[in-house]
């Protein structure tokens, strides 16, 4: 793909990155530019509509989707550092417009261009090594939407394997939910807490000192639980490590 010219990529930053972890957005831009992409971050972008979609509000979700499509459809690709937001754009947008001849084809063309960041780097841009270095023992959590809706599992591991000094120590049940689930953790807080308690137990038992994932929501949930337990485990988005941008404090780590 890199030899076919410089693709124009619209970065869908996501709400959680924008509001809670901007460093993930900057890391995403660096990774995409290093891969040979022309990166744009449309100022008109908003939420992907997933919260309203998950609560059954299809009318407002469609209105949000129309705005997102209009802001991004001019790019060659739409890339997000989030499996759940990407799954919303790629898998669920077409259903919102099914049977509407004015929008159906347009939405499908848009959705076909949507990719999660790490899978885009490995599967489209054919990146194998980002040139990052980090002396650390890490473990990786496979977030539900990225894994189950988009088939993302081996892609981050392939890139992490080429980070000099990094040792990946797989946790038990890396593919099991952390308990976040967007609005799920609010509606069913007791169940969510039980799930994340078991998850961070597996994280700690891995022997790693750094927890990675490709989803800020999952990372915030697990980081919060680890901090409440008094753990010194660091938590970061995988893009920060792959971009060599680990100078910021870890998630829930406070200020240096």
C-alpha cells in the first residue's frame, strides 16, 4: 500500500482520547505519518454515536452518524485508535441506513474505509516495525469489540514483538471482558466490578509491569481498579508504546 502513493487518512480521535488521553491521539498521528500517510483531524468530528446506539436511541444515533460521515467521507481511509468506535463506524452504521436509497450506498462506501489503528498499520500499510524501544515486561488485554467484531488479536502482538527491549507476557484469559462495556459499567456496576476484579487479578499474575490495550475505555476501567487496589502496575494505550511516546504519566498515574 505504501508504494501506491500517500493515502489521505482522517483520524477519528474518539471522545475518550479527546477528553481523557490526548497523548493517544498524538501517538496515532505519529504512527500514521511514519507509515507514509497524510493525516487530517477534522474539527467537525463528534462522538461516533455508540452510547446512544447501545441505549436503543436509533434516531439520534443516525443524526450523529450523518454528521460523522459528512466530516470524513472525503478521505481515503478513516482510522480510529479504538476497536469499539471503529466497529460502530464499520459494522453498525450500515444498519442505521438500511432501506434508505439516498444514504445506503454512501454509508457502505464510508464504512468500507474505516479501520482500527493497529490493524490499519499492519494489514493495510504493511508496517512490521515502528522502530520503538522500551525496556519493559508487558501484558496485553484484547478488548471485546476489536477482537470479536473486527478480528484484531495478532496485529498488536506482531508490532510489539519488534519493539526493542520489550517482553510480552501473556495473561490468562486475555480475551475476556474487563467489565467496562461503555454504559454497561454504569447500569450494572456490581457485575462490572466483579468482572474487572477478576481481570486485574490475571493482569497481576502475568508478572508484567505494564498493561497495554487498544481501547482507552478498557484501560481506564482497569487502571482505576488497579489504583484502588494499590497496585504499581502502569497502564498505557498500545499506540503510545509503538510510537515511542511514553513520556506522559500512565493512565490513572497522576502527574510527574
